[in-house]
C-alpha cells in the first residue's frame, strides 16, 4: 500500500537487544496527508530501514507500507511498518504558472441571434 503526505513529527529512535541477543532499532514518524480532511498516520521503519530512509519534519514523502495486527493479552494492536520512503521533489522543468505568457486565440465571431436555421427547439 502507499500513502502520500508531509512528515510532521519525528519520534526518538528506539534501540534494544532481542531475547536472542540480536540488536534492533525502530524509527517512528507521523505523516499528515494533504487531503481536504487531512489524516495523521504514525508509522515506523524497523531495522536497516531506519538508517536507509531518513526523513525530517516538513519533507513531502510517499510511504510504501504493510499493515499488521496482533493480539496480546486479549487486546489487538495494529502497526504500520514502512518498507520504502521516497521524498517527493517538485519538478523543476515546469515553470510556475505566473511565468507562462498568456496565449492569444483568434475566435470566430459569435453568430447573430437572427440566424435561426438550426434544429434546436430553443
């Protein structure tokens, strides 16, 4: 799945060691969509992805992610695990609207109202 938005929070990096003795790390971010009614989505990048994909507050991004739910002590918890984070960059080859010169278009004159030889009933 994919979602686009802007990073609004970068939470502290979490690190630790698993029961098997393997080190792990998790970086969490909060993304806000740019829809008419913006949604806030907290997601994480786990392991090597935490170092591979860095983002800062204000970055426009596209997040590819998986959603997973798990049960613990009779309660269900859902996580959004990012597997790819791309920064969106504005296309520099397209000039801003203000820099585009107006186009002159020669239009034929509007037919006179007295010309009533068409099939339309009104």
